[in-house]
C-alpha cells in the first residue's frame, strides 16, 4: 500500500489541465493557420515508380527535373535502387519527358505510373473522416459495455465519454503536430499517416482501459474507499505497465524512424507522437477528469 500511494497524481491535476489546454490551443492554431499538407492520395496527382541501375541522390533527380514545371516533387526511396516520385497530375507527354530526363542520370526502368484525380482524393478524405468517427463510436460502445457492471460512484457511460474525449485529444495533438511539421518540414498527410492515426486510437484506448479497469477492480473489492484516493492508487498500480509498454513500443519506432527509410519515416514519427500523447492523457488527463466529473455531480 505504501508503494502504491508513493505518487499523488491527482495533486497536480490543475497543472495537467493547464498544460493540456495549452496543447489543444497550439494544435488548433497550427491546424487553422498552417493547414494540412495533403499528399496526392487526398489532393490528386501522379505517382511514378522507377528502378535505376544505380540510384542517384535525390538532389540530382530534383535538379534534372526542375525546369519541367512539376511543382513540388516528393521522392521516396523504395528498395535498393527504386525511387517513387509523387508530383502534381501530369499528361503523357510530361510523363515521357520525366523518364527521358531520369535516363540521362542512370539507366532507368519504369515500374509503375498512375494518376489520382482530385475527385477521388476528395472522396478519400470524406471516407477517412467517416472511418475515424465510426471508430470512435465503436470504442465508446465497447467501453460502455465493458464497464456496464460498474455504476457506482460513476456510471459506465461516463468512462466511455471520458475515453472518447481523451482519444480525441490524442488525435488532435498528433494532427496539430503534423500541421506544424507540414509547414516547416514538408510532411504530407497521406494514407500511411491515416493508418498511424487509427493505430494510435487502438493503442491508446488500450492504455485507458488498463487504467479504468484497475479502477473497476478496486471498486469491486472495496467501495468504501474515498474515490479520489482509489483512483490515485489505481494510477500507481498501472504506472509501471503503462510506461514499460510505451517505452518498448517507442524504442522500436525510433529505430524505424531512423533506419526505416522515407516510406516509413513519417508513419513511425506519427506513432511516436501519438503514443507519447496517449500515455500522457491516460495517466494525467483521463483519471483526473473522472474524479472531477464525480465532484461536479455531487455539488449539484
């Protein structure tokens, strides 16, 4: 018991609220001021994948193509000598000019060329938004059902609402970070980023369920405890597990970010940001909100 009560998490909840509010304001400002740099998956454009005999450096490719008026070109290494070029929508004449120019650097073979129209990109954005909303609703239902036997002193649906609220916080801060990185480091919002965001939802809901499940177990064992003390004890009991799980995941993702190549780099970075924010919200945001919601209801 002494070890379990070693850290008084809830003592500093006002600091957590202030810090979290600051993160939300900064993220919203980043999104509205900078916007998101949508990749061609969402905005439309062309994808050209080529295989060189000896892959040149990216600056050499950019220099060779700069006078073709292609706008911004995103280059992604793929395999030992392959490169994927993502650029604005181009016609067949420009397509052939690109192949010809690349052949002047090193012998090249085209492996794939496809165009994504703006209509398809718009439809994909709408489906992605719907997918995130459906995922959040499914998680809300899951939490409400999982905690249906715990209705004292907090109703089961409140666990679900707090989980969705903090999950939305996790996604918002991550997306705000991507807006900032898109403005200053040219990070594009793409299908791998969406995959990472959905992975974050699954990972962080598991973190929050672990905390709330320990609260439930302690409530079922002893309902006479002061609820705030019980929640604080539950946080202490799950702290080691949350930190060890997060640390292991982050170690793997850091190595992927450093050595996984351009294709996986920003996928890993999105997961790193999401896991850091999700672990924070599970320990320092979800539980304090649960306690303060009860206090607010008791005052009424």
